[in-house]
């Protein structure tokens, strides 16, 4: 076993869903961290209440993954499991379109030909959020007392038939994943050559169920996911650290 290895890359992360057997791989991560936590209490006594020893209570292995870009599979794993997103759903989606009104031979109009509002029903609001009377027909909104050049917000429902949907249900919690694996490369600090590959493998792990998606201007919005390793039934092993030297 060679010591003095330089680690400078993030890890490739993969795991299997315990439901349906789906596998996912995250090759683009901003960071991957492994935190080995020992929970203990100090044993003290005697004159001056001196430190005698440590009473160990439990051990945790926590893995934190931050994808480089947003990832729906991780979101599903945090809410229930990798199968939680369903495809090909028909749903009514509430759209808001911001557009500039134009003068069409005296009629103040907004082109909505790229959309198909349900029942041809739209609501038009000006920049002060005041509802403006309007009619909709053949992809065109005509605004009563509208002003050409003004900006309006148009809201409506549109039926989509190919939507992917993740239901966040109050009764659902994250399920255990299998074969959680982190893989990265180690380098020789003297030559810079690849010295080998490091694998950290957990038979089972539990997502913590928390995620925050902060949507902000000019940012690449993503979220971190935390897992806690767990042993096989009646076992005690949390993970294996495997070093494979380069040939």
C-alpha cells in the first residue's frame, strides 16, 4: 500500500435504486465529501475530574454530493426513490407569458400563436397587476383599451401531454439506495502521474431527504445531497475503501 497520494479531483458518484433497479451515474460534481463521524462521550473522574478515556457510542459515515448541474434523479431520490418521476403525463400547466402589445389596424393585440390556452381562456394584466378586459381567438389576444408598446403579462392554463412529474407527498420519505460508490483518481505528488484509483463503496445508504434549490440571477442553481451509509441487515460494515494501484 503506497502512502503520500495526492487527491485533487472530485468523484464520480453512482448508485442503484432499491426499487426498480435503476442505476444512475453522476460524472459531473462540484464536490464530493466523505465524513467519518465517531460519536462519543468523555469519561472523567477522580481529583480535578481528569480525562480518563472515551466512551464510544456510535459511528456514522456521511457522504455529501453536490452535482455541477441540476439533476432530477437526485431530487427524486431525496423525495422517495429514483422511480418517483413519472413520464408522459397529461397535466394542466399554468403559464405566464410577458409580451409587448402591438397595434394591428386599430386593434391592440398580443400574439399567442405558440400556445393553446385551455378553453381559449386567458387573463391579461398590466405592469401594475391590473386585469385588462380582453378576448382571445385564433392565437391572438385583443386587449380592450390596451396601449400599443405597453408590456402585459398573460396567464393561462395549457394542457401538456408529455410532462415528467414528481409528486412530493407528505407520506413519502427517501428509500435506501444500493451500491453507493465514489470513484476518483490519486496522483503521485512527485511526478504528477496517475498512481491509482480510489473507490469508496457503501452496500447501502440512506438519503437524508433534504434539498434546497435556490434560483438566483446569473447562477448555476443546484443542490447538495447527503447520504448516510448503513450496513446490511444484521451487519456492521458501513463502507469499503479500495485502492487500485496503476499498472
